[in-house]
């Protein structure tokens, strides 16, 4: 290229000289008069042309000499680089890599002829500006440093011939040359399980990580042999991705085999050809967490459903038992109809007990917690429990002498113990031992027990051991679900353990089960421990007030109930005792009645859950003008369901549905007696 440039310059100079000679001949051929006229101008032009021609001739010769000099210097530099053990590059004035050492060639590849800007582009957004900066730095300093990203840091110094010499500052970190014969395929060594699948979902290739995850997988094997499909045939899913009919996606598939329930997340992407690449990951923990979440949602939905059904049933049962009580007031025991009415009342009470179990599961039952000693409670139950287990089962107790107190509803706790003992008895049809043990437990930190997390704290533990048939692992997670039972039809309702679960959780405790098929089961109950000094005597039930008539005690009762049958029964029951009764079907109707300030009302009897404004809301509004009025709340839900987050209503009492005629009239009488005492 340099010689081509010089040749062009020489040809231009020779052309100029030829033009000058031609101009001289032209002047000489003129006649004397014309030659005299043009002689001075011609000589000046001839001199200028000859000067330009000679300059054009000698300048290329100077440049060619300079080029030959640089070439000789570069040849000497290349000769010196042959013995240079380092990683060195020579950059000429135009920024081209003119030479490199052998080690630079081995570790960085062949770079001669390429541009230095390409190397700078690895770590600089503007390589041309970086080259200019290097040149400026070299004008002020002997050397500078330049970062070439993965190639490392190079020291740059000026070449005496005007170029630059780049030498690696620390060549030890550069990658060693790779022998293609010994190079390992990255597909095999990647720590991520990978599969390559054809359009028929057959395995074309798999790496070591995939073999460890899948077990006996081999090339040529259909993927459907190893995994269960995502609701559709695996071959169709893979085929759609291989041929571009759908974009890649991820599915959680079940891994077949004898390793229990294992799940893999399979992410498919289309390859360069008609194949797909699958990335596998173990999703068993994620699937277990998803199942727990779904189970929690299901149990919550069942609890809400059970609570709603129980509320409606309690309204119906209140009307049934109430009107039955009204009928029994008009029939004595000698009446032939009395026995039928008594059967209706007893069956209504059995239905009420079933509803209470639903409320216990949904944790909306009425509890009366108190500080109790478990040893006393279990001691009082001993006789009843021995009758329940029969003669072939031996029941034993083992109590910690320093057992701490707990806060629970005594009757509901007795129900829990009885349910667990009955289940243990049924698990041992041939007889065996049932052991009930109590002790104190202190947890310094939160502990994982099964699927639950037991917070740190002081607990009283109750364990019920049996030697029964045990519970299979697949059924162990379902035992606390309502209506789930392993007993034969007619032998169990499936509400025993779900009721126990609801009572324990509503008390603030925890219940767990550990079972081994063929060995037995252990139910463990954990209750927060309380100090004995907090224990108080259980208040005795106040004696029923004697029935009074209107002549003896003038009293007006405002009855607010949206269920017409319940309102009709309660109104008749109160009128029979001589009370004046005002009825309202809603809270809004009640407030309309009370807008008459001349009206005197002694007791509000109101349902809690009603359409529109609820019971506590309208009562708080009415008490602003009538602060001395007594209140009785009636509900099929637990008392704390509507009391949470609000201050208690003063001078109020609570009556749970279903209630009898005597329950209602006795509570109204007690509220009036308290008003007279005040």
C-alpha cells in the first residue's frame, strides 16, 4: 500500500515535468516578436512547473525512506519479541496491532492486523476516545495503564518509532490455552439438570445433574415414562414448543418411582433446530407448601361454612325447643302427649349438641375459660373414662407433681379428653393400655412440630398414648378435618377430632398427632402455662330468680330479633311471666321505637347478627340516651366473636342459642334484680 502511494506521487511529478518541457518547446517555437512578449511569463511558468515536479519527485522519495526505516525498526522489534517471555503487543501509529509475542498469541489468539480499539471495546464504551486518552497520557508520562477486562491490566509505553508497546502487568491470571482434544463439553459439566428432547418428547441428551435427579433416565427414553403430564400429553406439549406453535413454558410434573411424592419443575425452550431444551428443578418443597396452603384455605372455608350453618341451625333449634317448652307448660306428665313432647325436646337437644361440635371446629363456640388444674380435672373424669374404655382397656395416669395451671373451659376440655380416649379405645378392639401423662415444658426458642410452629414459652403438655393399630401417613394429615373418619358407616361422625382441634385452638393451645402403623398413636396437647396465684374460685351459678308477675315488678322488655319464629317464642315466654314486651324485627325499627322519649324500657333483648345494623351497634347508640338500661345479647355465635375490638357494653349479659324458656326468663329476671340492687 505504501509503495502504491509513492508510485502515484512519482507519476504526478513526472507528469508535471513533462508539462514544463512541453511549455519550453512551445516558447522556443514562437517567432522573435511573440517570444519576446511571452518570454518572461513563460520562464516564470516553466520554473514553477519544474519546481513542483522536482518537489513531487523528492517528497515521495523521502516518505519511502521513512517507511523503509519504520519497517526496519518493526523487523528489529519483532526479532526482539521472539525472545520476550511476556504477553506483549505492538501497536503502530494507525492503531493497528503490528506484532505480538508468542505467549500473547497462545493466550489471546492471533491479533496481528486487528485494531487496538477492538481490545479497548471490551472495557470502554468509546474505544476511539480511549485511544486518544492513551496518546495524551504518553505525551506527559513515560507509561500508563489500560484495563482490557478479562485480559487484565496492560502497561503502555511509547515506541521510539512512534507506536505503542502494550505489556500485560500480571499475565498469570490469563486463561491457559485450551487443547481442543481435551476440552470438556459444558453441557455435561453444568450443575443445572438439562435435557435435550426431540419433537416426540424422547430424550436426545442429558447431563450428569439430570441423571442424578431422574435416576435411570437414558437417551432415547420417552419423557412420559419418567414424569406424569401437566394435565395433557407430554409429547404434545413438547412438540408444540419444538415446532414453534407455542412459546416455551414451565410445568410442575410428578416424578414416577418409589421415592414418595416428588415433583419437578420442567422449563422448556426451543433450540436452534427442531428440538427443545428442558431445565429441571426439584419442586417437591414448593408443591408441599402449595398443598399446605390449599389445605389451610379449605379448612378455613369449611370452618366459615360450619359456623354459618351452626348459626342458622341454632335459630331453628331455638324456635323448636322454645315452642316445645310452651307446649309442655300446658301438659303435665300424665298427659299422653307429654312423652311425645319430651322426645321432641330431647332430640332437639341432641341436635344442639351436634351444632356445638360444628361451632367448636369453627372456633365460634361459647367458652367460659378459667384457671384450672389439669390434675383435678382428670381426676374428676377418671370414673367416667373408665366406664367409656370398658374392661379390656387399662387406663393409667401419670402427672407431674409440680404441674402448672392452664386457662381453659373445664367442660370443653373434658370433652377433648373424652374424644381422644374414645378414639384410642376404638383403635384397640382387642384391648390394651391407654396412658395419659401431663408435664411442664419450657421452649427457649420456637420449635417446628409437624407442619406447625410452636412459639417459645412455658407450656403444660398432655399426652394420650395408645397401643392401637396406628394411622397411615396418608391419612394422618386429614384426621382433624370435619366428617373425616376411618371407622365404618354408623360407627363415627368424624367430628370427634375436629371438635377437639377447634376447642384446643380456641383455648390458645396446640394439638399434634404422632402415629406409627402397628405400634400406636400419641396425641400431644400444649397449653400456655399460668401461675397458680391467678387461680380463682369458679363463680357459682346464681340461683334462678322466682318467677314474678307484672303486678309484683313493672318491667318492659324491648325484644329485637330478625328471625320471626324465635321472636314469637321469646315474646310469648316473656309475656307469660308478666313482662310488657315491645317487638322489633330490626335494629332500625328498635331505634325508631326508642325515639319516643316517653317510652320506658327496662331491658333490651337483642340478637347480635342481623341484616343492616347489628345488635351491639344499635345498643351502643340507644344507651347514649338510656344509660341505665340492662342488655341481654342472644346469638348462635360465641360471645367474643362480636366483642373483639370493641369495649364491652355496660350492664350486659350473653345468652347463647339455642336457649330454653327458663333460660331466657331467668336471665331477664337476674338483669332486673341487678337493676333494683343498683
